[in-house]
């Protein structure tokens, strides 16, 4: 692993030789390289003035260098060269990320890169955005860049430089507050969290929850360790770490393949050496959600009343109290009825159907849309009556809620969410808003990033979300939360539930914060919970499939991260994925590429076409 240090004045000559070797790697002829020599020569004073940093190996041999030049809000990546023998080993990536980190620390808002065309693919893959470049000077100007390890045509003279820009950004303030700005231990206790509610609408075997535990990789922007109930593919964590610039992440998987009362947390406590390793380093432990068993593991007091607003009826009551205080004119609360018996639920549903009203049926603690069904009057008639509709639902209490009619399809987002958290001191922090992909009451994914939430919705959504955060803090809750909304057709928002745990959108926010720090500000991140695969994929093939998608998305200027790999060998195989980009069109293109590849995943297993007779050489029938 290469390490970085400041360049010394006494190595100016040797570093100049490295620069020229790196430039020559692209096949430029001797005359051009001679013309470049003076422009590329480093002097002792340059090491400080141009802020040169060197990457070196374990023996101290220089592998590459980079410079951060200029002051104020605008600066330039002046040099980034890698020893030819080290190209493709991650040295250029390490140097580039260090330049962005240093630029963010100096308050640079715009970093300019004039790249050799051979390195343009490298910078695009690193998240830099191509921008128009001023007209070239009349005399040949040698390209200052030689990194990237990308293949290209080797010219024999100067080619036009490609200009990129990037907006350096430190880690978001909310992300620093979430885990104190440092690394954390992520505990994927999704099944354990769900199991404490004994909810009939939830998967009794918790197989889906065990798959969703893979999202533990993204419980904070910088993990130190992942604790997972089931085994994950061998190459998965390595690819995720490369995509998000993580190092030294320990993975402990296969700890609780079967659901038990204490779930994953108690499985860790049953291994004293592991429990001591995870809890003894002084790092924060971040779970999917609070449970009694996690409280034992983390040494935290357990107060089950903290989670009372995870209940949909309790959350509805909280929303009503907030709205009763005024100050939220663009927020309306759907009516909600709790049916004490199934007979009462049948009467309520039938009466609403006769009145031509659609109804949302909810379980008290369904997660991810589990136990939530939208029923129209037509659905009731087609089923043969309200009793037949309810007979299809899990047993247990049923909530009936007024259905809020949304905007015309495509006119505006229908489902939105607000994310925030309450820290251990009881301070509520705002993370932001997201647009969710919801179909038939079931959550399928979300998109976060600049401009995702429409301007008309952002103010009301955040104001109400902040009010919920304050109320949760006063109730004693500590941890992540979100508030889900639906938009009506008149520019108003209706809160529908609160979640007192991490969620899919929270994962997207974490990844966006990390990518903004790593690749420059302005990332859009989309999480798709279930991308159906065309065939069951064994672990080795999952790794190959994901690695190929990561490369191909990088060529688009996007980032692909496999979020949930363990369901790829289920009878009905699927994966959870994250894609990220700076532009909506690139984000959409990356998602389309992933879904196309997913549908084609079984092509390698298709039987060959039947033998066909050789074509005749006589021509014509």
C-alpha cells in the first residue's frame, strides 16, 4: 500500500525524471518530450510553492506525485504523474483523492484540471466533470498530467488538453455529527429490530431482513467494521471499499444465519473475543435500529418506550399534535381509523368503497411497505367485497387511512421523505429530503441529492421534519429517523409514517456524503432495493458481474456500488444496488445499464441455439 508524504527540495531532479518517464509512457516522440522538458522540470522551491506530495512504496521508492497549485477559491491540479510500472495499482487514485482533501481543507471551491487526453477517462471515472476549455495557445503547450493508467491512441505530438472541474468538499456537518467524524462499527441487526414487534405482516423467517443487513456497509460514511448475520460473497466488501475509498474495513459475517430472540447482537456477545474487539476500541456502534439485545452489546440503557412512534398509529397522533400547534399550512394529515376487530375493518372499508373513496390499509409496524395496501372501490368490487379483501391480509390489527390523491403521473414526485437524527445529547440534526420510488404502497428505492426534492416541497417538508425531530428528542428517542410523505395534487404534503431506524434513503444519504468528500460536491445517489436478476448467480459470478458493472459505469462518469449481494442465489434472484453521478441523465443511464445487465444475467446459462445447416454456396433458392 502506497503512503503519502510532502516532497523534499533535494529530490527535485529525481521527481522530474519520474514525470518525464510517466509522460513518455503515452508514446509521445522524443522531439515532443524534449519540448516538454523545461515546462515539466521541478525545482527545489516548487515542492513548497506548488504543494507537491509524493506517493512512495514500503521501501521509500517514489511511485508518483501530485501538486495543488493556486490560492483562494479557485485552484488547479497542476501535476499528477505516476511511475509507469505503478500505473493501474491505485497510486493515481490515492494522489487525486489527497489533492481533493487538501483543497477542501484550504477552502477551494473549484479545482481545475487540464488533463492529457490519455488521462481523461481516469478523471471522468474519479468524478471530475468535463467543461469547455479556452482556445489553445498558439504554441504547443505540454500536458501537465500523466496519470490514470487509461489506454488510448499514442500520438506523436501534442493533443488538445481536456479540461475538468471539481468542487472539493469536506465531509458534511451532519455526517460528522452522526459518528463524531470518525469511523464506526456497523451492526446489521435488521431482523433483530423487526423481530421485536412480532408483527404478522413481517416475514416470519426474516430472510429478506437478513439480506437487507448487507446495507450495514453504509450505516455511516466511514466504517471500521461490518457485522453481518449471513455470509457475503468473498469479493463484495473489497469492491465496495474500492468504490468508496475505504481502507482497513473488517468484515465479520455469517454470525447469525438463523433468526433468534436476541438476533445478531446476542450472537456477537456469545463470542467474547469478538465482542471485546468490536466494543473495546472506543468506536461508536451503529445498528440498523435500537433493540434490547443491542443495548446489552453496546452497554446502553434500553428504553423500549423510545420506539413508540415506530407505531403508525402513534406517529399519526404525533403528527396531529404538531399540526395542532400551527405553522405548517402546506401540510395536511390524512384521517386514520384503528379497527378494533376485523368485522369493524370490513364495515369501514365497505362504507368508504360505497362512497367512492380509496383506502390505505396498514399494519401497525410494517416495514418497507410490508403490510401496506392501497384499496380502490374497484378493487373491493373485483374481490367480491371488503371481507374478501381483508381475508387476504395478515391477521392482526388493521389501520385504515384516507388515501391522498397525488399529482398527475409525471407532473411531480408523489412520495417523499425527510431524514434526520437525534444525537446522544438530545440535539436533532437535519440530513435532508429525498424522493422515493413507491408502487402499490411498497417502497422500492430512493434518490437523494441537489435538486431532487422540488422547490415547492422542500420548505414544508424540512420544516415539518424538524418539528418531528424536536418532538422525538423530547420523547427520549436517540438515533436516526425519517418521516414519509405523499404529495397531493394541490402542492401540499401529507405525512404518513415515521421510522425510528436506518432506512434505504438513509443509506443513500451516507453514500452521497462520502462521494461528495471523495469526488467533489453535488452527487445524486439512487438506491434500488430490488433489481431482479435473469438467473441465479453463485458468489464468484456475483463478484465478476459487479466488477464489470463498476468499470462500465465509471466510463459513463457514474459510480456503481452493489448494496445487497446475498439474494443473487435466491429462487427468485435479485440484488440491491446504488448508483451515483453528478448529472441526472448520467444517473438514469447508469441505472438503465444496471437493469439491462441484470435482465441479461442468465444469458451465459442459456442453451446454445439448435444446429443450423451450413448455408449453401450455390446462391439463390
